[in-house]
């Protein structure tokens, strides 16, 4: 599966007013809670961090590849030709974050909302379509990370100072602190974020 596609700030504005940002965060929190109320979310997250994989022939190569299942769909957990990662050791929170990061990057493509309308979706809907914008990426990460007991937040940034342009999740990793998880830029790793935004606001997204 391709990595998330490049995000262009001009394509998407989160909001121009704090009241609208609060509304945005409220909608995202609602979809995270809907996702957490679904028992399948906990099963998926636990399968990822414990490497409880099934194997199926990759249609491209015919070789067995590890996958997890969510509502009858197969989601591969490693790129073609990569080795299967071992389970995360007890309390290895960094390992858990990396596995959830890799899953999202492999299986959810950055796609802008249609007609400039914000669509707020739960985890099941996002994974069914395998696509979503930065709101949706925040829902995916926060839902799966909270399902394994991790503390999450969301950061809304302004790149130039005249509008709110982008949102992405943060996760608190014990001994490491807060780490950005912006999967909307191609060829970036967990921890990357836009350097020196004009301003930003962080919002608690629960967990921990």
C-alpha cells in the first residue's frame, strides 16, 4: 500500500475562529468515543501491539504476508518484503506507537474531504474506505492508542498566522514525552511535524 500522500496547506483550513476550533475538536472527540465504544477497536489495537497476526498470500507475490482483520477486511501490517516484527515487550510503549503508526501509514491514504465540507468519521468508516483527511487521521491514531491505554492530544496549527491550517495527533510516551504523529506528509516518520508554525493550540483527547 502507498504511504500517505503529501498534504498541501492551501488545500485545507481547519478554522478561522476559536469557537469553530472548539466545535471541530468536539466532533473529533465524539468520533473517537464512538470508535472506543466499539469492541472491535480494542481487538484491532491489541492485535497490532501483540503481533497477533494472521497470514494470507499476497496477491502481488503469492508469499504469505501478515495481516489483521477488522470487520471482515484484511489489513496488511508490513510493506512488501519486510520481515514480521516481534510482539512489543511489556510496557514498551514506544514499540506500540510505532506499530500503530506503521498500520495507519500502510492502510489509510490522505484524502481531502469532498467539496470543502468537513466529514467527521469513526474508525470503522475510515478503515472501510482506507482514506481520510487530517481530522480522520487524528481519529484513527487517538482511537487505537487510547484502546491500549495511552494518553493522546491533538495539535491545531497555523502555518502563517492568518488561519488555522492543520490538525494532527500527539501521544505521550513514558520516558519520551509528547510525540507528534502527522501521517499526512509523504516519507515522514513518527515524531515529524511542521517546523516553527506561526501559532498552535493543543487539546486533550483523553486516555492515559
